[in-house]
C-alpha cells in the first residue's frame, strides 16, 4: 500500500495591482555547489514564469517583476534535475509558497523544505493562514511519505501501520477542508480567504451553492481580482457541468494536430481526464488509469485526456514516459485551456465520467472510487 502525494496543482494567481514591481529571493542552503540547482515556478495575475539558479557555496538568487501576490513552487535538486524532485514519492525537496514584490531572504543548513524566510509579509501571512486552517495537503503528505520512507522492513509489511498513517492524513485533510470555509467566512478582506475558498472548491469539492454566498461576502477588491473573477466563472460553470446534465461539448487537437471532439465518443462511457505534465498527482494516477483502461476499453469505455499544458514537447514527453495509450488533446493554452473553463476546473487532476447518452455521471473520481464506479457501470 502506498500513500500518494496529492498536490492541489492550481496555482492561484494574484490580487490585481496597478503596476508590476520588482521582487528578489536570495538565500543560502548549506554549502551546496554545482550540479545543485533551485528551480522557481510562479504565477501572478495570470502571468506565469519559470527560472533556475545554480548554487555556489549554497548561495542563489532570483529576481523578477510581479503584479500582486504570486503563488509559486520552489524545487531544490542536488543533482540539478528538476523533475526528479517534483515526481519523487512525496519526499522531494519541494515547497509551495506565496510571496509579493518583496526583498526576501531564505536560509537553511540542509534543505529548501526546512528553510526560514525573512523579509516577506506575504509569506508570514501565508504561515498564519496555514496555522489557522491546518497544514497544507502537500505538507501532510510530505510528512507521511517521509515516515513511509523510514519504515522498518517489518513496518513495510504491516498493513495496520499504513492504515494508521493513512487515517492521520485523512483526519488532517478533513479538518483543513472545514477550516478553509470558516476562515473565508471570517476574513472577507484577506487574499488567503479567496485562495482558501478556491482550494475548498477544487480540493474538497465544495459546491457552488455553498461557496457563492461566501464569495459574495468578499471585498470588491477580491471579487474583481484576477483570481476572484476566475473563481466566479468556475462557480457558475459548476451549474453547467452538474451531475445529470449533458456534458458540454468541446474540440481540441490531438498529439498529431487532428481535431477531436467529446461528441466523437457518443455511445460510450467516457472519462474526461484533466491533467498536466507538471502535475505530480496527475502522473501518480496514471498507473491506475492504465489498469482501468485495459479492463474496460473493449467494453465501451474510453478516456479522453485533456492537458492544461502550454509546452507541447513536455506534454508529449509525459505521455510517452507514462505510457498513456488513450486519446490525448490540448489547445496548449496552459491554464487558460478553454475546456477547463467550460467545466469549471480550478485544479488538476480532475475528471468527469460521461454516460453513453452524454450525461455526466460523476466528477472528481480518483483511485478506488473511480474503480468501484466503473465496476458498477460496466459489466
């Protein structure tokens, strides 16, 4: 048994501001040197960027311009291989952070994960937010996977040991889901209320009828921000892609540039699987999808992979590495993918199970939940 790292892959953009401003993130991680590198991926006000920096005696620095608050991911690879850390079994030296147009310094004797941040008011607000709502999904699964990696040979064979860890993970997740809504209700002027509500919608499947009243209580600045407008569209899109509704049709090109439509699969059970090459939990779900596809593809079941990638080469490479054999399409607009907007997806992985008559049977079905549903429907 293995607990998978679940990452809420949607990187929520920032509150609108009049102009972009400079930021810098410098730091020192031990005394690391080449080939060690730190990678920074961030998104602010709908504009994403990636950067990397080699470590020289542990020192590194990033600079750039952002508008508002950025949501980012930092990765430290001692071998200079970014993807190896991101796709590690939940123990990679990867952190997810928020920061603003600030002069930030981070330091640690051993790892990026344990680094201390100074000079960032936004980062401190993020820590205060997490303290109130509970540790992030990434943090909980990181600690769980560290425990699993350190398990003794006897523990690795002990089902009860895994169940104890899994129960702890689920308890933290449930608690955070409840607290996200409480925080959003009680802090209508906080950027993290908006980010928390978006997380509740994408990660905890909170419905629009619950989320919309909270959203409407937010300050005008939050509601009219890039993130606010995106969440508003998603909450309204959920009524379009509700269970029992006819699945909205869409058309995007496959890996060979040929247009493929959802309607092409009418008469079959179809799993619309939203994913991305950079999404760790999406990639972690691939082995299970491969098994289910092999079981049911000759019984009227298809998977339609919809990638929110913007880089075709990385998209194709991920398909090849994961051995995905079903139809894959994308408009290569990244997070602005048109199908994602139609279906109100605020994070990946996400999916919708469509009946042969075109109606939506289920949403956000992962792992054993998906397997059980398919077994019930397809004989």
